[in-house]
C-alpha cells in the first residue's frame, strides 16, 4: 500500500488549528509532526495554504439500494459523497423491500462491499412487529435502529404505542428517530384541502408538516428515552420549539442527542417561491426564525451533529404537483462546502464545523478509530482550499438524479482531495474508483 506524506497542511482538529505534516501508512495516520519532510514516502503532497480536516461522517443518507436504484445507488451516491469530503456514511432502511430483518441488513452490507467508495454502515429499520430482530442486533457491527415515528418516504412507520415502548426499552443499540406526528399532519392536510379547493403548493409544506407535528413527536421520543433510559438520537430537527427538549454542552456522556441537516441550516420558507418542490423534504424547511434558532443551537450544543439526509429523487418526480412530488433532496456532494461557507459567514467557526460533522458523529456512534486526526486513526482526510470556490450546477453533480437544490450557488470553499483509509479517492477533479479502500464501520460499544 502506498505511503503518502502531506506537508505543511493547516490541520483543523479537536478545537485547534495547527500547521503540521502527516505520514499516511497502511491506511492509517502513522505520524503527525512539524518536521516529517525527510520521511520516505511514495508520494509527497505539499499542502501549503490548504486546510486538512478529518473526513465528514454523515449519519443519515438514503442511497436507495435495493429497489429504488433509478434514483441513486451505493456506487453513484458514495462517489458524490467522496467528492464532497464525506469519508463515512450511515444509510437508512426505507428501501424496497425495507431493511427490517438481520438477513436484509447483512445483504446490504454485502452490496456495499467492493462498490462503496466511502466507509459504510446501515441501520436496521423498526416496524410495529420486528422487536425480536431489534433485540438481536450486534451493537458493535451495526450503527443503529431507525424509527420512523412519523411517516415519510416509503411505508416505514411505528405507530403502535406498545411497539414503540418495547423498542425504547429493549434496543441494544442507538435509536435514531424521524419525529413528525402523522395524525397531526393528516389533520393539517385535510384542513388545507378544505380551505384551498385548487392545488396545494410547495410553500404550504411547512403548514402541513408544521411546528406542532414536529414537537408532538420529538417530545414523545425524548419522554420515552427518559422513561426507559434509552440511547436516543433525534434526526433532522427543524424548529426552535423542539430545541428546548435538548441539553446544552458537550456531547460526551449524553444519552439523548439531536442533529440538524444542512438544508435546514441553509434554506428557509422564503425559498419555496423560487425552488418549490426542489426543497420539499420531511421534516419541512421552516421559517427564517427557526433556521436562526438551529444555527444558534449548534453553538450551545443543543444540536450535537450536522448531517445531510441525502435523499435523491428524479427531477421528473419533483416536477410533478406539490402533492405528488416526493420529499427529499440530494445533498452529500455539497454539505461540507456549505458548512465551510457558513463558517466564512461567521455562523460558526471552522473548529465547530469539524466538531459537528466529524468528531461528534464518531463520539456519538462510538465509531472505532475514525473522526479525528490522531496517530493510529484511519487516514480519512479532506484537503480544503478556503480561497477556492465550489460553483454548483445541475449538469456537474455526480448524483444519479443529476440535480441539486443548490444549483446556481457558489460556496467559498473547494474540496481539493479526499482520502479514505489513506487512499486518495478524489483529487479535486475526478473521483477515482478504488472501492477496495472503503471499510465497514465498526463500533466500540462494550
Ligand atoms: O425528505 C425526506 N426524504 N425525509 C425523509 O425522512 C425520507 C427521505 C427519503 O427517503 O426520500
């Protein structure tokens, strides 16, 4: 395996910035120092002027395999992820058929091996009746159990009270929840249909999937987790009101954590007029005040993690009427440039970006040997030019669905290089197809 020497990089890691050299050997960060230029290596990269970050770990993606591969697949979407500086991902069970038993889960791992470019993990889905499967999950080899406490894309939903209680009581592994109250949503929809006899529009999405629908469901998840002492991670929060449910401060030791996704940090309801169904997603993009509250909760720790909820759908599907268009946005290729743009705008610091996208997912999921720039850790790294630019067009994206909600946007950061286990898989221009580099994520939970 090739050894690589990265010289003079400005490393952002564990709350600090420091100019250093790194030697990558056998897929790992073998040495970190300030005078490694004489170490023998197969390849030397002079990273003067560039920033080096641990690769982003995205705990929420939909890569659509099996069954929905016209929208995306593990090979195409992981290539886009790597081009965006994401080196590990955790993938969701609302595929076809849904991932509801351990055999289907292992089959997904088999599909990823030799095809995924980034390191991978898969969630087991929860249903009203698969508690026996959930009880048998090995917490050291599976990232978590995904519970749709509100319906979204696909037909996964746990709406039976007893089933929910058993999951929160017995899951041996972290529970990740989608929180929106389906009954409240159905009521809102009915009311809007009555008051608007014509077609409903995308800008009504946040009135249908509204603040109260989110709060009713996420407060219930938090109540269940407190009652049963569960290990709960609430995915993609979108409202100021829900933030009061979560603790401020560092992630270490928390049993209940929360996250925001990049599109909810970027868009607000003002954007429906221009983007329509392109930003239709569940939970809905809400008000500018909600977005401001999410941004400030990143700073005080009520939001621990930033992820994507990458959810590709075909543009032809998105171009249908509001009610027919599926919810979800393709995001992995631009999530890190977007977060770096937010840092440039002063929303959070570069160190905080790295904490939310790399360190905290690694800590929360207890991922073995990743998420930090430390000797002995996997060489999952991203070189970034903060004087460069990422200009987004539909034509240039790598997603199978070939569009981006950010088309026309310029982010003031450019991903120059992505390494997965010491192998360069993106060189700033091309994704290099070396799927043998990626590994199944392992977890240190016992
Ligand atoms: O907008 C969304 N799309 N939210 C989800 O929870 C699911 C996702 C999808 O799979 O399309």
